[in-house]
C-alpha cells in the first residue's frame, strides 16, 4: 500500500498531537486515572488517524509492536534492579549504608554529600540507573533517617547521578549523543562543561545552603535512635554486606552488560542474606519476586526497608511499552517530521535555532519516552540546520544532553522517569523542584545560543563520521 499512502500535513499532524495530549491530560487531571491506561488509550486513538493516511491496520499494528521491542533491554534492566533492591535489603547492604551514613555524615552537609557521591559513582560506572538503584537508594534512606525533606534528597541524588552520566566517557548516552552528530566524544564532554559545569556549581551551592537550613533542625533524634537501634539489632552490619555493591561497581566499570552485572549483584546480595543474615533460600526467592516485606511495626523502619522485588517494577514496564509504541507510531508515519519541517522553515537566527533544538529535544523525549528516541530524532532532524548556520555539531550534541538526558528522570512516562520513580519510591512531583541541575543547565544553553558565547563554529572542531549504535542502549541511562 506504499503507493497509496501520503504524508501528513502540518495541521493534520498538529491535530493528532493535540488529541494525544488531550486524552492523557483529561484522564489524569480530571478523572485521576493512572497514566498507564491513558497512554494506552492515546496509543489506540492515533491508529485511525494514521490509517486515514493510507496505511492498513496491520501495518500500523506491526509498526507499533516493532517500536515496543525497544523496551525489552531497558525493561530487563528495570526488573533486575527491582530484584537487586529487595536482595540488598535482605542482605543488610542498604541497612549498613544507612546506619554508617547516619553515623558519618553531618546533616548540614548531607545534601551536597549525596550530590557529590552520586556524581562520582555515576562517572566511574557511566550508569545513572545503576547509581540510582545503589547509592541513590542508600542516600534516600540516610536522608529520611536524618529527617531531611525527601524531595531535596531525591533532587540531590538525581542531579548527581545524571551529571556523572553526562560527563563520563563510559556512558552510552554520552557516546550516542556524540555519534549521532558525528563528533568526537571527548570534545563533546569538554563542550558540555560550558553549560553543565556552572549549573553543577550553582546546584552544589544551593544544596549546601538547603543543608544548613534544614540539617540543623530536621533531625528527630528519637526516630534516628529507633532506626539505628533496630538496624544494629536485626542485621549483621559491617563490611560483608558491602561486598555486593562493590561487585556491581567493578563489573560496570569493566563495561560488562548491565543486566548481568546487576543480577550478579542481586545474587551476591542473596548469598550474603543466607550466609551472613540467616535468611533461607525460600525467603530469598520470595524477596526476589515480591520485595523485602518483613514488618517491624515501626513506621520509619518499614518505610525504608519494605522495598524492591520484580513485581514492584511491572507497572513501569507497562507504561514504557505504551510510550514507545506511541512515539514510534508518531515518528515512523511522519507526524513528528511534519511538525518540525513546518517550524524549521522559519528559522532565521542562531538563538531561534538553539531554542527550537531545545524544544525538539524536550518534545521528542515526552513523545518517544526515551533518551535514545529524543537524541536520534533531534540530532537527525536538526543537524542540517546547524550545518546551514556553520555551527559545530558539538553544539547540537550538547543541546541533546542538556535537554533529553537531564530531563528524562523528570517525566514519569519515560524510561528514566519510570526507573527513578521505581528506585527512589517517590512521585516526580516531589523531587522535580529540587532537580536543580536539570532546571539550571538549559538556562545556560539558551543564553549561549542567544549571545553566541560557547557556540563553536564548524571550523573550530574536528568531526568524524557518524557511528551506528543501537539506540536502545542509551535508554539504560
């Protein structure tokens, strides 16, 4: 039927996007519906619109399923991290980190310490997801114990994890961003420092100030004593429970597959739970599936420890499938391209181009549900415009990371958002106001675009041919 199909016009494409937004917004805001069911409804709603372009239902359906296949690898990561979190609760890994963190970290400097710690772990591993599921979970526990507002702690964790991911040459998202536009990865990292560096310093200052404001008065000594006392009495704390995270970090630094590395970490946690904590294999397998559910009857203890398990991640998998199916349909049948081409024709200056690139990065992330979708779409569609204005591709790769990479954990239906919600166990509405790095960096991005500061021209940088990479791998970050 290829000869009978036609490309959507700008107005037709705009209508489709408005229908999608209306369905999701109305369901969630007016009726309080779960985002999963509204995303699924929106996915089904676009099918008749695409069929009017001349495609059969079978063709549309097949395309949607092919797009959903991209959820398999990151979906496996999400499920495996759920298993790992439960195992590390039972092994005493997270309890040990919480206990020693409470003892060692000054409350006034806790937030900036969480920021720096997560930055270092993420840079060493190149994996923001692994950082969130390990150091991030532990820092959430310590912050909760110290009485620190949960949104602030999560904001520091997220900012650190995704800063390290952006600036690490080991990161798939960093390598993918450079490869999409044909830039050298080290040049790409250096160029990002112009926007990310100042934003990180400002974020660290803000977290330091917030730590001083809340750290001195937030501590409930009774809660802290209750928690530390329970952990000391019910878990064998010490170096042995810290072996599983050490194993995971080593494997990730060695660039071993994330699923394998994380599951080995979960198995190591299971071994510690059995050999050191006295759990049975039957209990461990139950924890792998359902999470750690042992109840102490103490609110602060149960809220920290009752987490993890494969089933805790299943709602996130469903949402990710629907988001990828919807994004794939809108992209593959020309809806997104029709929207962008109509706007691109009116680009007259550098500042407008940068603004359009940022808007495209955000829009593609929201529609496609993953960094890789946004990165590939933004880089592919806008690279010719940067060439027209004789601007280095490094400017475009930086914009991709300043928008899509850092914003991924802020949108609840994206891979990054789903994983962050599942790992940290809180709503994005709670931590978004404190994700200062993601909120401040784009200000520098747009400012540089308007003023020309930090905007390299084509002659200023060495380029290399674009590299084909599996875009789904970037979803893991």
